[in-house]
């Protein structure tokens, strides 16, 4: 580890934070809790050493890297109670804006031209300011209004230094602390590094905007701002400007005057489409990242964080979402176990029983109950306490659904999200199957079939020839019978040799009583010969057992 003053200060900052919270009853209490539903009344009223607000303020004080860490921890229900998860989920990194002169310098350096030549107008006051960058409204010379996101100067260097410090200290903790290994804090920080490195590259966010816009083009009430490639770099992202308000600022009067049920249905279908069919989803749809436009459309404005789901995982998630929507606890538990890593300590029966109880208790819940995402978060916590490791994508899915619950509850509190999931999953599955039946998707299958048919005659001839010559063998990777037999034979030989040596010693002792003219060292000669042979055999056998067998074991 480096011992420079800056590095030491970073170590001290992190270690002081960890000592404060790791040794508090906040983590100890969480480790003993599987589900909120199972908490006793005394537990529910438990007051921890630090309040959620104190945790949020401590993370803000430590800097932008730790603010992002707090937002990531909001997806880890196995580490924190619900009130802390909620506080971290709403953790926003509103910071002082970068002076316009610095913004101008960055834009001109990145675009390679004067800001006045690139834009018809560029507002000096930012629309929003966060830890990684800030957004300014501008207008292209074509008259097209745009939003320009500029990365803060020096932020990439600060993030990388903090991440290097976290990597070193978490590796140390995992090697020496059992609790750190149990909670896999090295995986938490590895995920943080991946997320931050992606968010620091605005080219990736521009590509994410393009991909999501293309995938959701069929949804007329959903809006994803298109990036302007010629005005975008890794540190500057220019995209079309979306006029509207944050969905959290939607007035109660406007909610009462409008029926948003169709809009909500389309939003739910779009997110299921992303998760189940596209395998590419907006991973951070918290209300701050959602705008409600004047013409009653929903805009997804921040694509710095996305989730990707493999085809196999998509199929498993279909089963899981259908099981939850049908309130089928047994199928839900089965789907989760099928995706999980299990060990000898895994308590599958307890997990399955508790999952069934939770799913049945939450039946017939409405959007205002915020149940769907919360259930997955609870099940993540239960999995930890029963020594079952769910894939990280289940955490991400739980967070997506929890945020979706909040948005749906604002637009239509009586909306039945489970019924909507059930309706839309079937429709999306139908589209997915039709899409897979397209001619271009058969090419790889045809190539594999061609190779199979070409090789089939040769393989059949080889099998027939081996059968005819009585050379057909089936190799089973099981117990090595020859090795086991050899081992038993070796043990039997040594037992027999031991008995012979013991008999020779007993025989020699008996012959000692018989007088003889032939003596060795003053003792009857025949008796001494038997005794010396027995002693030599015992020494050789002992040597073989102690040294030769040990060497064989070491070679294995």
C-alpha cells in the first residue's frame, strides 16, 4: 500500500466510517433479520445507534464516490433495514455547480471549437448539478433545443483514487474478517467500480440512449432523449431537451383530473419488455430520473446505469415474475432456487416455506402498497440468512420494481401491478417467440444441423465397427475401482505382514526358554535370528507407512 499523505487520508476516512458503522448494532441487527414481516413488535421499534439521516449525511461528507456507494447499498437489503434502504435510495448528490468559465473550457476542449460556434445559445446557469456532472440548456444553430451534460473537472481522477483505496481495504477485510466475507463486500465494491467507470464515459451513456430508444420505439407515451453524436464526447453529452417536471412534483389536483391507467399499463409493459425480451434495462428508474412532460408522456432521462440480462436468465425471470403475479409461493421459491448458488449449509426447506408465506400474505396488493419490488428485496434478505446466494440480477430487478412501484403509485394508486405483470408477460413471451421464429434466427441452427448431418455417417460407422470387433467401451467418470482394489490389497498385505512379524516375536520369546549350544550374544541363536528378522521387518514396515505413504499423499 502507498503511504503518501493523500492515500493515508483516504484510508483514515474509510476506516473511520467502517469502524463507526460495522461495530454498531445496525449491521448486527440486520444479520439476524430475514424479513420485515417476521420482525417482532420490539424489533420494529428498535432504535439503532445511527439514524438513516446520519448515514446519508456521513456519505455526503465523504465525497461523490461514497454517495454512489450509498446509492448502490440501497440495492442490498441483506445489509441494511428498510428505513436505511429508503434513505439511501433517495440519496441525491446535489453539489455546488462548477463555475461557467470551467464549463466553457471543458466544452470547447472536448468539441474542438468555440462554444459560440457550436451552439446558438448556451445558458450559464445549470439545470441540475450532481457529483459526476452538471446539465445546461442550450440551442443548436438549427434551433433545436438540447441539454448538455458536462463532466466535472478532476472527478475521474478522484473516483479512481477512491476506488483503488476501497479495493485494497476490502481485499484486506475479506481475507481477515469472516463477516466481510459473508456479506461479500469485495463484490459490492467491484460492482461500484464497474458502475462508476461506465458512468464516467458519456459515450457509453449515449449508446445506451440509442439502444433504449430503439427498443422502446413502439411505446408512443414513453420518451427517451436522442443523443447528438457530433456534439458528444466521453466528457460531454448533448441530447435533445425534454421539457417537463420530475414525476415526484406531479400535483394531487392533476392526478385527480386525469386517468393515467393506460399510461401506467404502457410503462409496466415497457419495463417488462426491457427485462424479459431485450435483456437491456434502465436500471435506475427512481422518481428523480423520470420526467412527466406537459403532453402527459413519461421521459427516461438518465441512462448512466443499465442492467443486462442473459437469455437464460431472461427465461428464469419470466418464470419468477409469473409465479409472483399468480401468488404462487412454491413456484416462486423453485424459480429462485434454480437461479441460486447452493452449498451444504443452504436451508432450502426453510427458504421455500418462508417464500410461500410471504407471497401468500401479499396477495391482492395494489400499487399504493408498494409490494412487488419490496417482496424481491425481502426475499434477497431471506436468502442470505438461509445461506442461499441469489444472482446479483435479482437485486437489480428488485430495485427496478421497487422504483416502478413508487412511480405507478403516484400515477394510479389503485393499479394492480401483479395483474398487469401477468397480462403483459404472456404478451411479451408471444412476441419473443415470434421474433425467434424469424428466418435469420435459424441460420446458426441450420449450420449446426449441417455439421451434425455431415459427421453422422462417420460416427455411426465407427460405432458399428467397434461393436463388431467387441471394442466398444463406455467410460464412466465414477469411482476408480482399480485404485480402490489396490488400496484394499495393500492394507491386507500390511496386516498379514504385521501378523507374521508379531508371530515371529512371540515365537522368538518362546524359543528363548529352550537351551541351545548355538548362541548369539549369549542367547539361543535360533530365537535371536527370529527376533532380529522380526525387528528388521517391523522397522522396514514402519518406514514405508510413515514416509512412503506420506509422500504419496503429498503427490495427490
